[in-house]
C-alpha cells in the first residue's frame, strides 16, 4: 500500500513577470543556490522545499482551466506536495469532494501531477516522481 499522506512539501512555484530580476533576488539577495534554469524558469534549493520561479506567461498549463492572474489577480503561486502515487491521492481527494483543476498528467520534467485548489483559491499540486525523473 502506498503512503497517501500529504506531508512532504517539495516545491513552491512562484509566477513572475521579470525572471531575470527574480533570479537575481533569490540568488543574490537571498543567497539561495541555483540548481537548474532554462529560458522560462529557475530552480533554487533550500533546506526545505525547492523554490521554482516561472515566467507568469508560461504558467497557464499548470493551473488550467484557471488562468494565471497578473499582479494582484488570479493564481500567482502553486504549492507542490510530493506523493508516491498521484492516482491514488486523486482518488482519495475525489472521495473527499475535492475537484481537480487538471491531471493526473505526465509532465516532461519527470513528474506525474494533478492540481486542485483550496476554498480560498490557492492552487496546490500533487507530484509523483516518474522513473528516470
């Protein structure tokens, strides 16, 4: 039986308009270690969850069918919990009356994910590490 507890916060994804400025802030001002980057994102390590900066214009697929909001409107962040079995967790969430925003989906970055929101509209994701991810 897999562990379906939602207790391991893996990553905090922050949607940003100016990736270069955000990368400088987290790397230089906060002194966090940059562990991965590409043209649209930057991933920093902490002793807790990773902090992922993502260009807001690229966040749509993560929070679909919602649209990421501009500053002051709509989802601006996603909190990710690592789980052993996304499908089992989604079944448990459905049984508890939680509607998924999307997923489960296999993502190109080596995770199987599903997103949902809390009653206040905060977006959460459960993520399973895929083999080779």
